[in-house]
C-alpha cells in the first residue's frame, strides 16, 4: 500500500513539474520584461521633457526590452512607443497549447506542392489583424505555423506548410481544395481551459467504424491504432480532429464518443461517415503516467 502511495506522490510531482515548467518559465520571462518595459515607459513619459532626445533613447530601450529571438522582424515594430506594440508582443510571445475547443471551421482554398511538402491557404472568420505570421493554429488537431495572412471579405485567410512528418502521421495528405477543417488558435496565459490540454502533436489516426444518430446527437465508434489504445481510458479525454471529447465506452482498441448538437453545429463532425479517418492525440496526462509507470517497473 505504501509503495502505491509513494508512486502516486511521484506521479503528482512529475506532472506538476513537466506540465507547469513551460508556463512558469513564460510567466517569469514575461514578468521580467514587463518590469523593463515599465522602467522604459516611466523614463520616457514621466521623467523627461516631451520630444527630447532622451525620450527617443528610452523608446529604443523599450524596443530592446520587448524583443526576443522569436519576435517579428524590426520593420513590424515601427511605432515602438505605442501600447499596441507591447500588447502585440505579449500576445505573440506567450502562446502555449490548445484545449480542444473548436473556435472556427476553415475552408481550404488551395493546395500546392508535392509528396513531402505542401502549401495550403485556408479561409476562416478570424480577424486578419489577430493572426500573426509565426503563431500557431490547430487545423483538425494538427499544430501548424502561420506563414502569411490577409483579409478576406468579413474574415481572413492564412497560409501554412505541411512537412513530410505531418503528411505521414496525420490525415493531412488527404486534404484538398474544399476540405473543411476544425480550427483553434493557440491558448494564451489567462485564457479559460474549457477542454483538456492538447499539444497539437498528433499521435496517429483512428478509423470511424460506426455512426449512429439519435435525438439530435451522434454516437461515433472508432478503432484506434493498437499501440495508442493503451493511452485511452473510459471517461477520459481524447482529441479527435482537434476536438476535446470524452470517451464513453472502450473495448480493446475500439472506443466511442457522443457528440451533442452544439458540437455538431460548430465543428465539421456533422459530415463524417464510417470509413473516414481522423487525427488522434491521446491525453497528455495518460502519456506521462504510462511513461512514469514504465520507468518505475524494475
């Protein structure tokens, strides 16, 4: 019994360290930079005459304080003294992961490239000014980097690249012009965790083996790859095509989920059928627990 209690304590400590280290690191970095920004602003606007050379030097220091190796090119920071620039930096710098709560359904407008690299343009309803090149958007559960973006009617378009690993491990090779994709922008510090922790690093694909509709809802059964099935637990969480869902039943490599009318309305799940394959990402906690259990086994 005491051995089990020790194992539980070790597991909790392991989770606490690995799942919060990145968040705490980003928060500490943000705090340090915020202090530096405050010092620069205080010197620039309260301790020096308006329009002086010293103010100019202070604003140059401000630019240095808010820049980092992952910051955008300097020509995007023309108004370095504006609070908008600071907010823009903070928004770009502390993206973390996803929660599996779909915020839009995008439509692929074009697909270019060959077997190992493809270039996609996707239309969506996100405001163009809120999509910065270099940030991440989960597309059917696949974390992809925005390479370009622009305004389109009442929404926007953005472009992403698909590499060989993504094409081999996910359903992305089957994506074509007209394909609808579940979209979620990356989580930021302070955002609500409505689903579960999703990284956007797809583990493999699951095949739909049955679809049953009743009372406006839809029950879907899947067959998971055998090597991933051990990470799936009844009443646990799983990300399917980027959607955070609860496992209703589990038998061997087969499991099922239930989709409510709202989910069917705001995602692409209303059009799936038996035989389709979907992107599968197992629960991060289950993966850590299994790894810890393996390490503890003599």
